[in-house]
C-alpha cells in the first residue's frame, strides 16, 4: 500500500483540476503541488510557478518539492520531452516520452503506427503538404470533408465541413494536414492507462466538440461530456482493447517507444462498426471531469503503478453506480475570439472545475480566454446529473458566457 506520497501535477486546465481534486481525496497523498495551476487548483493544492514546457524547470521543481510522482496533464509538455527529463532525474512520472507522444503530436504518425500494427478500423487518409495535394484528397473523399492539422492545435485543429472552400483554406493554413474519410455515427471516448506493457481501460465517456446546440458551429476543445455511455455495445471496450489498443502499444514498444501514461482513443461507432478517429496521449478535456468523479478505487495507485511499471499488480478500477455530467462555460466570443479579464461570479466551490481562470489583483475571479469552467455534477440517473450540472451553470454570472443547453440531452 502507498503512503505519504508527494505528487506534482503539471498543467492549468480543467483536466488538471479534475486530477488534483481526485488525488486530494486519496489518504495516501501527503502533499500535492500544482504548477502552474489555476485558482481552482489553488483551493486544494499548493501552487508553484513553472514554465510547463521547460523540462529543466519542471525537473528542478519536482526535485525541490521532493515529488514521488509527477503527473503531466497537457500534451504540449509531453511532446516537449518533459517526462523524459523527470524520469532521467530518477523521479516516477506519469506521461509518455516525447517519442511516444508523437501518437498525438502527428496525425500522420498515428496512421502509420496503426498500419504497422495491423489496425484497419480507422478512416482512410492522405497526408497533404501542398494545395494541389489537398485539393486532390478532398476530391477523392468528397463531403463532408475532414481536414486535420498534422501537429498539435489545442483541440481546434480539425475542420469537419461540407464547405469545400473552408476545407481547402484550413488545409492551406495548416501547411501539413491529414485529410481523411468522414466517419458517420456517434463518437465515444476511451481512456486506457498503460505502463509500456500492461493496459487498463477506464469508463467510456462522450463529449460534445461543436460550440453550438445541436452540434452546430465550429469544433472546440469540448463543450461538455457525460459518463457512463450505457448505450454503447457491451463488447465495445474489450473488442477495442484486443483489436486496437494492445496491437498499437505492442507496435510502439517494438519501435523503442514504449507507452507509459494514458492513451485516449476517440472512437466513431459507424455503420461499418467502431473505428478510431484519433489518439491523444493524455486525459481528454472535458471527459476527465466526468470519468474521475465516478472512480471509487485509488487514482494514485493506478497512476503510480503505471509510472513504475507495476500496472499488472493493481486491481481493476471500480466505479460508482451513478452518472456524471459536465457543462463547460467559456469566455465571451469563444472559440473565435475569447475575451480575457471578465469577472466570474459564482464559479467557485464544489462542482466547479477551473480551466481558463485567474485571480485579479482585486481578488476577483476572471477569465483568461477560452474555456473557463467545467460545471460537473453526479446523479443516480443521467437526467438527475444533467439537471444538477445546469443548476451549477445557472449560478454563474459571466458577461457573454458561451455554453450549450443540450449537453447529455439526447
């Protein structure tokens, strides 16, 4: 059994606040530090200043706070090699190496890995670097067009549209894109914790990427989520573990890139069966805000075992027999132009997970742009969880607030 574990969490978003809140409840955690953190995280952890993209700064901070475990939340520090530096200093770290993080850092690389691993359950795709190549790929697949920035884009690098000019413009603006076949059907999110050899699936969730009600408007980093996904086929998770996750992790190990951390598998349940939409190499946002509150077994034990190669020794996760719903509130103008500095009233306390917030010199809570809050509630039914989440939403006062009214409504 773990005891007196000192944990450092790197990041400042809603996902990191959810991780911080969950770890704060674990009696084995003796000290919790968040860097750079946010006002919500500051209420449950010590907050330290750090550039999360600087491997040296993060490693020095981990040594200074005597961390037994470092948990890296966002994708950018992972692709920058922060986990490599922390591990090189002899500190257990949850998060893939820079080499393994390329699964998210490059959509083209992820497609190559799936092909090498024999994973066929994904969309046909073409990598394009010129306007002529993009035009040919768009003509090949036809509408709806799916154009993905090949590199990291903070959840906003994907355009799905029937507008040819918009699709081509996005391809040209991104310089290097993956243009692929459109996958019909609803999407679900699967998180898998891995230690390089062993993989453990978590609860399925569903998020809502479009900014507007009825899945209208541009894609965002996510406007809400719910869990569990009770309507998904009962064999979906074990099937995806066998046909997708395990072959991909084996291929990564064979390439000298063993995957240690959480692999996000975005799945489309198409008319031809489930197919992989994308991989991420960290917890998704806002799905994390509904999955972790339902976890009843120890999150610390799970993360620490993955970081130290002992995942096979840990019992499978256990879950509350409840539902969770998260509704995101974003700053005015999101996602095209997000205002910063607007005062947020009522966004503190149980159920509010902070992302783009800061504390003004006057002490007021203000927006920093983008998504500000995740309003998360549990219930014995999905309808009850949804009602409670929107009660949290309606208690918040924020000029120009952007949120959807239909999260988990279908």
